[in-house]
């Protein structure tokens, strides 16, 4: 189970040095923009921009590509459904199965949109610490006049969730390795594979509930009060973050005007 969300890769790079607010707003806006792309020109601009960002992160491109493996089945399903069930000019007909030109075009567009959104979301995760993302969310909510206690609790929940994702991902790998050592995950039969997955999911659920209970007890013992601020850190936009947002605006304008 290779999850990219919540995984931080420590590097010294211009992207890592940007403030959390700029990265959160910038990468999420780029992920949204990817679903607005409709032409080859749009995708060319967006992907060139991503490759520049990936280069500036000092993270190998192959690591970003691994994030696609988690949703490859969804991408294949999108491609198949659009190819077979979109009306238009018929390119190939085999019995009742019809592949149209418009279907292939739509399949390519939807697949490229999803891949771009995954790339930008993983870029945010790889270059921003979970606590930094949580602080940025809290800071943004405070700036838009959300009640401070709600902003604090939202930041806390997000911080815990991001940490839990990475922890559960590592724990699932350990469970799978132990099951393989016992002879599991060797059969090619569907029902056997389904049973093997239950041997991972059930212990993972039990483990997550146990860790959540331990965390709740630890917070209670230490006298945590959700109505009192626990951090005095302020998140401000730095120069590199501001330039990143300006570049995003220019990318938005060039794609939307096209």
C-alpha cells in the first residue's frame, strides 16, 4: 500500500523553502486548474509547469510517477468507459463493442486531468510537513474570519489525519510482509486475494482504533484544551511563495483565456 498523501520528503530546495500558505493555495489551485484544461495547449502549459516545479524540488521524477500507481486502475476504467460509451465517429467495431474518436479524445483528456491533479497534490505532500499544512489551513481560516476555535480544531484534526495516513501506510506494509512470510498473497484466485486483503484490513482497523485511543488518553493526561491556543507560530507569505502565487495566476490566465 503505497500512499503518497501525508508523506514528506526532506530536501533543500526553493519549493521546500516556500511558506506553507503559498504552497497549499498554489498547489490546490493547480490541481483544480487541471480539471479545467481541455486542449493540447492547456495540457502542454500545465505539464511543462509541473516538470519545472518537480525539477526545483530536487526530488526524482520517478518518485512522483510512483504516485500514479495508486490510482492506475481508476485511470484505466476512465479510459475504457469513455472509449466504449461515447457516441461519435466510429473507429473500430467488434460485435457490440464500439470505439469512437470522440471517446478516445475524452479518455485522454480525463486521464491527463486526473494525472495532473495527482502530480500537484503529491508535490504539496512531498515538500510540506504535515504540521506545516495544518498550521497553514488554520492561518487561512483565521484570515477569512472563521472563529478561532473552529480554525484550531480543524488544523488539529488535519494534522492528526495526515500523520495517521503515513503511519498506517507503513504499518500496512509490515502486515503485508508478515502475511507473505506466512504464505499469504501467493494465490492468483480472486476469492483468495479478497481473503488475503481482509487479513490486512482488519488488523489495520484494530491498530488505528488503538492508536486513536492512545492519542486521546495522552492528550487528556497532558490537559489539552481545544478552546485554548496551543501554538504561537504565525504563517506569513515569503518572497518565494509570493512569486509562486504570481506564476500560478499567469498560468491560470493563459489557460482560461485559451
